[in-house]
């Protein structure tokens, strides 16, 4: 959430519009439910795989892995700071957990800490009990008094990468129409960002911008006179 907000702040006022429902796209326009047609030179669909397929018929929709996030609050936070704890031994349902309020205090109720824990795949039937027991071992402290604030289940959270998985699915469908997201690269935030970088580079190339998208790319060299 913070990343797109930071990116949006660098753009001129009025560039980004939210709460607008798109019904169809083409290489030269975007049709919306409330604001009619918006003309453009290129369209980039940057959504999840299913939403992208609704706007771009024929686009592949992969299988998905479910993810459940459990949020607890406590007045006795673990002494792990802002570190992310991973369970390499797979000793319970929690894949990773962190005291999120150490990173962003505004996420927690006043005077308390917020602990967010992620469960990958199908959650156990006794989810809260199983998560509490696992967190007690991971943090080395009792968790029985922790209050469960919320449980968020996302059935289609992460695209499955069944072998053979194409790590670089095309982002340029045709000139003027592009797509990006974790379903075009690896099923990670990094994959989504990398696919966005590839799509942006393709758009600039097709529009004739003619400059590199990567600050680390070497500058062109001019041969010296003999």
C-alpha cells in the first residue's frame, strides 16, 4: 500500500484516478462505467490474473494458492523488533510472522502491538488455536492472552507456479496494449514489480521514447578519433 502511494506522490496532481470501474480496454481507449471513454496512446492492464483476463479475453488464468493472514494484538509485544520470523522447521501452520507495529505503529490499537502472521495453503480447522501455539514457540512467550483482531482469507492470493513455469510471460500483447502483474513473472511482489518494469520499457520503446528504463544501464560510448 505504501509503495504505490509514494509513486503516486511524484506524479502531477490529477494524474491518478481511483474508484473508477473499467469495463473494456483497447489500444487507444479505456471505457469506464461512470466516466465514459478515455482516449490514450497505450493501455497497461496492471491487475491480478483474473481481472486482467476479464479485460483481455483469451489471457491465461493460472491456478492459485490460498493465503490466510491472522492479526493479533497484545500489550506485551515480543522482543524481536521489526524482524520477520520464518519457521524453517515447518513446526506449525505459520510460514512467517512479524510485529508489524514496530514498522508502522499506526497499524496497532493505541498502546498495543500488532502481530501479523501468514499461513500458506489450506488453513487448519482449529486455525486460531494452532496459530497461537505455533507463535508461542516462535516468539518464546505465552500467547493465550493475545486478542485476535482479524483473520483475512484470500483464496486466489498467489498464482501457482506449476512446472514448467514460464518466468517471463509476454507483457506486450500488441503495440499499444500491455499487461503486467505477478502472473507474468514469478508469483511474488518482486515478480510483479519486474513485470511492470518490462511493460514500462516496452511502452517507452513502442512510443519512441528511446531511453533506458534502468539507471544502471551504461551510457552509450562514442568512438574516439584515431
